[in-house]
């Protein structure tokens, strides 16, 4: 019988395994894919955003409804601790102008290699190409290239991810397995996702173009950020930051000139433009780029001739969105194992010895380092909880 089995080799699972190994326990990490940390590696393709360097109160507020639940965990291992953790693995970090923290190497692979080497030195074992399929009696069952295999374990940490990016391993198939055991679950919803727009033919020339500077407004929430015009609609960090509010029914408004007030814009727009088109007038008066002019014309044509009315539209341009992109395309997911199903160590109350961590849990956060940080800290809590369970 194995002392501890960790199912899922993403950041949450690897952190849980390390906590167990540090306390002297035998650990086997089981991964369905051929290699470990696939989504972690994908996250670092354009620069691995580990966490956000900002006051803790601001940091924790980004978890919305899960703030009170995650706060004690993140106080023990939060945005400051993640930076120290990376340095301990030999990966120096730096903070960008937006407060986002990255390894100097930018990519995920050097950090992951160093982490796996440290885990190997602690005798953590790995088994890939084994897909968890539930239980056979009291034993864990796995679908493998050699047929169904079973394992007996004294404790288990489930770190199977959410339901986004299924090709990287997070397909949410575990949801049904836990539902069959009567575990309280929340339905999956896409988080940090783009939205469809029914573009006119004129917008095709702007597909792939970024839009900045811009502020995105949904109800009382305002986020400064950029996004990309795509063939299907709008994607990117600025959109992701307000995606939850949009998903819950909020109307997206764009402030196309966040550094100017409406009266300032109206005053300059009132200047005589002679034979210039309105588009050229906007471009020359405020150096408004073609992308923002195109959005203004796409969603507010015909544009008002009154400078005050046009300025008001520039500051609060309503965007008509059709639908969220599919769950499989979302950066992350909301929903999963409900807080009510878990104790303070993230053990499933109805399944003693079974712990959960990472995106399996019912929380969500925007991109910007919040996702990886919470996966690491919940993996740490689950791993410590499993070690405590083994220690009696």
C-alpha cells in the first residue's frame, strides 16, 4: 500500500507532493498525460506570470466570493511567499510595471525542471499515462496503456484541474466520479474567457489587432487593460478581468480615452474640422488609432454630430456581445468541489483521507498571477492536511 497518492501533476499536485515528502511520507504522483505540468508550461509560453506584487488586502480581494475562504491559506503562503519559493528553486524574479511577477527566464520550463529535480531528490515518484477512473472497492482505479490498474493508498490528494484546456489534461471528467460519491459540487462555468461579437465585414481588417489604451467598465467595476479584436470577438487580459461580471449579466462599456475627461474631449472635438471626415478628425485631434475608431463606428454608427454626445460615447461605448467562448477555450473555470464539502485542510468530509486542491475547488480569479498562486497555496494546504492525516 502506498502512503500517499497525488493525482494530477500540475502546480497544485506538485506542491501537495512536496509537502508530503517534506514530512517523511512516501509519495506517488500519477498523471494522465505523457509528461507533467503541461498546462503550467503552456501558461509560460508568453511569460510565466507567477503572482502579483501588491498589498495583500488588494490581492485577496480579487478572489471575490472565495476571499474569506482562501484568506487564511494565502496569508500562510501568498503573493510574497511565491516569490521566495521561486528564488529557492534558483529562479530569480522581477516585477513588471503592472505589478505582475515573472521569472527572469520568463518561461516555465527552467522553474519546472528545478522543481522536479528537487522532488526527485526527496524520493517523490511519478507515474504517467495513468488516467484516474474512480474506485474499485477501496482502491483507486486507473486506465493505463496496459489495462485497468488499481492502487491502495492511505491518503489521496486530487489535483485534477478544472474543465478548461482538455487537451492539456484538465477536462473535468472527475466531476461525475465525485458526484457519484455524493460530494457537493458546483457546476462548471467558463472564467477568464473571450466573448463572441457578430462583426460587420468592415472589421475583418482589424482581426488580430490589439486595442490600447482602454478602460473596460461593467457596472461598478472598471479595469484598465488591453484586449485583441479576433475573428470571433474579443479576447485578452482586459476582457478576462471583467469576464465574470459580463458572464453574470453585466453590460460591457469601453472608455476609449481613459486619460481624458468627457468635457476635455468635447472641447477639442468642437474645433472646426473643415472638409476632414469625422474619422480623420478623431485621429488628428486625439491621435485616436484606427482600432478604436473602428470600434466606435462599429457599435455607435451613425456617430452623433454634437461634440458632447460624441465625447460621452467615447467615454462609455456600449459593446454588444453575443456569448462567452466555450468552456474548453477558457483560461480557467469557476465551479467544482464546493467549500461546504471540505474541511479546513481541504479534505472531503464524506470521504476521509481524500483531499482536493487547485482548480478543482470552487473559486475563480482573474489572470495576473492570482490563478497560479491559489493553485500553489491550496496544493500546500491539501498536502499538509494529508500529511497530518497520515500522522494520525
